[in-house]
């Protein structure tokens, strides 16, 4: 029998995990589910997540340094950086706009009771928008690495790589050393990804086992509006961008990018997908390593299209619940605030709720409404993470092709390669 590829193993694990979670939620007693979760699912899921997260900080640091340094030309680095940053901001603004249009058409808050089940939410003071930019510059890079402050790590790594480029041949031995460390980290990722089917099964089944499908019912219109927005963003917005701006076939992209989507769905973490995202972009989609090493870690922190869609829909939903009328100026404020907020949204589960409070405060909607949507946010968080990481790769492919460096032979090759995993 032909060996099942890792891509299909992950997909099967996702499907079986959902099925097992639904069955356990519907038929197994709660004490049994608690024991299975405590002794099996949670440990397996945490081991897989921790294995990936173990490499995120050193991989982002080394990848960005190598990416910035290996581009070689400061002007080219500025050109690539400018293109990808504009792309990320544009798609985020488009995502918020799409969310507002759909939410105003569907009216998810009309007919929904404020008594819908929710969880306790302690409002956190949203950061001043300019603090996001000033805090990007680390006072102590070592402390930033220890804390995992991704924006500060990105800033330091890019500056470090630029300085290496400016020094030229003097830094060649240092570049080779960092590049070799990066290769070792990628090899470790390959070893960890062998366990991905087990980790994906444990993570998704544990969520479904306790959340169940019934959790969606009280807020079904809200959930469906977000899901519709996410689907339109991925299939149509990204598909059109790949075809028109990237001049490539979007079907090939989605066929090869599926494993990354699966890991993003099960982990709910943009940062956790950085390793496999880099692997797929470089080895399956034909993106040169210097560009992917620069754009993927950068996008995992600043590009949050899925989170922006949630913020747009949630804002309209809560405005309708509380009877707050939003005029055209308020809509523009939502787009601007949500776009800027996405830059400061860390690529970890649940961080979008803190940034949502920033958007709500800007348009006068009570943040006390956030607990209403928290009951189903765990499931929706999984879905919007898929959009977040897909946007990173779409932008990477488009920028690479605009620089005439995309390997079109590799991109158009339909043969799956297990080495790419």
C-alpha cells in the first residue's frame, strides 16, 4: 500500500478529532471526558504545542536576520519590506470593510438576547495606539527574547540583518553560523511535525468534547457572519489577489497550503505555524528563502486579517445588542482602529479580545458585552487563525513574484513532496 503522506495524516487526524469530540460531548459522561482530557488529550496537545513554540523565538530571530542579510541590497530590502507591509495593511483594511458590510447586511445582533451565555471577562486597558510603535524598539533585546515579545524581536532582527548587509564580507562567518543554526532549527521542526497528527487530534477533540456544537446555537447568526466573512476573505479576496497581483493559479496554492491551515486551525496560534509556514512556502510554493524568512515571521505578528474580521463583526453585533447607532464616520473609525490594532495583536490564542476592547472604546460600545461572545470564541479563534496565516503566505507569494524570484516550476508542480513537510 502506498504510504499516507503527512499532509493527509494531519487532515485525517483533524476529521477524526472532530468526530470523536462530538461523540464524546453527546454520549460520554462529563467525569469520563474530564479524565480523558486530563490524562491523555491535554498532555498530548501541550507537548505538541510546546515542541513547536520551543523553536518559535530562535527561529524568528535567525530567519529574519538571515532574510534581511541575504537579500544583500538595502534598497531591495526596503522594497520588499515596503511591499509586504502595504499588502498586510491593505488586506487587513479590506477584511474589516468586508466584515462591516456583511454584518450590516445580516444584522447578527437583531433577535439575539443579551442573556446569551457568556464567560467572565475582565476588561484590560487597551494600549494607546502610538505606544505600539514606540514599544517596538527594545531596551533590552535579551529580555525581549526571554519574554517572546515578537514585535521587539522582529525590529531587532531586521536592524541586525541590515547592519550585517552594510558591513559586507566582514560578517560572512557570522552569517554562515546563524544560517546553520537556522537549518538545524528547521530540521528539528521536521522531527516535531512527525507527531503532528497526534497533536492535532488531541487539540481539536479536546475543544469539541467540552464546547460541543450546541455552544453555537445562542449566537448562530454572529458565528455564521464571521465564518462567511472568513470564507470570502480566503477564497475570493486571496484567490483574486493571487490571480491578479501574483499572476499564479490560486488552486495550486490552496492544495499545497492545506497542511499549514490544519495546524493553524488546531493550535489557534499564528506564531506556532511559523515553522511549517516557512517550510511550505520555501519547498512547495517556490518562494526564495530570503524573502520567506523575512515576510512570514513579520506577517505572523502584524497581519491579522481573520482577527480583523472578527473585530468588525463583533463591533456591529454588540452595537446592535446595545442599541448603539453607528454612522459612516464611526464605520471609518472601526476600519482604522481595527487595522492599527491588528499590528499589535500578538500571534497567540485569545489576544484578539484585548484588541477588540480598543475598537469598542473608540466607538462608544460597552466592553461589558465581550463576555457574550466569549462562549464561542475558542472555536471561532481556530477559524480566524487559518485566515491570518493564509494571508501571510499569500502576501509572500505575491511579493516574491513581483520581484521575479518566485520559482514557478516548483509552484506549479502538483506532485506532493513529503520532504516539504
